[in-house]
């Protein structure tokens, strides 16, 4: 159909993001510039998780704000490149989306989710904030009270709740790729230059509102919180629980 499908293939880790996944995402974004690609779709392997955010079993080694900033800014750069990609993008949420997984989904133009999944910006429960730019991106895409509530409550929500509040665009029940192709089908019959011209309207809006600078401030704020004792206590408890 003319779209590129990127699948996070770490189902044993609930498709958590590590540095290899970051590189894969960056490569998928780069490959999406080919003239035969009209859309980029991101999903997770199997149906248990779309993406469970950053892999704390890897990132627990990051202790200081400087160490955290390196990882956070790397992923924030990738998400900004995804957000401003000149073609339509979709998060095909075929399982749970947690924390950074919701930030990844927020950076996409569309979010299509299986009707029984749950998703949430749970970072607040870890004594940090969104650190990949997801909070700033959410502020662009949802009304302020809704975005603030999702971020500040830091809870998992049902797909229906998220659809009613505008985060999820459409729900499906059975085959994820069939639902994806049905959603994108009419769009992809149009000329690539038409799609790019329309996408540019939003990219220009984000550039003029200095979204990139606001994301940078979000990353730095999260890095400060990352080195706090309360966050490290959460991470250590998480690691012990998984052992």
C-alpha cells in the first residue's frame, strides 16, 4: 500500500526501548524519505505490548543528570524527527503503551488502538516527568485540561477513555494490519506531494511555536528529576521485582 512498517521486536521485554530500538527508529525515519513511501507505521511485536517505554533494566545504570540527559536527548531528537516527518505517521497500538511508549505514540500523527488495551503517561509514578518530549507534544495535540490530567494523574487509562478524550483516533477489534490499512487506505491513494504539502502546515506551526526549544527544556527538567534519590529508589525496586 506504500507505507513502511516498523515493528519493535522485544516482546520478551514488552517492547521496551533500548539504544538498539532507538537506532532502528532513526533508520526507519530515514528510510521513510524514499519516494515510494507515503506513510510510516510503528507497532510492537505480538499483542501484549505496543511499547512499555524506556528499558529500565538498561537505563538504571544512568545515575546523574548528565548521564540521563544523553539518553533522553537522543530519544527526544528521534521523536522530533518522527513528529516532523514530511509524511503521515501512525502508532498502531496493538498492546499496552506505558510511559515512553505513549510519548512515541504522541509523536505520531494518528493513533489506532485495539479496543481492549490500556495506555498511560505513568512517568509521574516514577518520580520523573516525560523526558523524550512527549509532554510538550501532547500539549500541541490535546486541549490543556485533558493533556494536564493525563500527565499529572500518571495512570493507565482504557482505550475507550483515551479515544473519548482525543488521544486515540480510532479503535479496532481484530486484525491490526487490516485495521491500519483500512484507516490509511483512502489517504494513500493521493499523490505523495499532496500529503507532504498538508503535513507541512503542521510542521511550520510547530517550528513557529518553538516546539523544539520547549522539548529541550522538558528533557533538561526530566534529567534533573532523574538523578533524585526517590527516582533511583523506584528504579531499584523495579529491578528487584523483575529478578
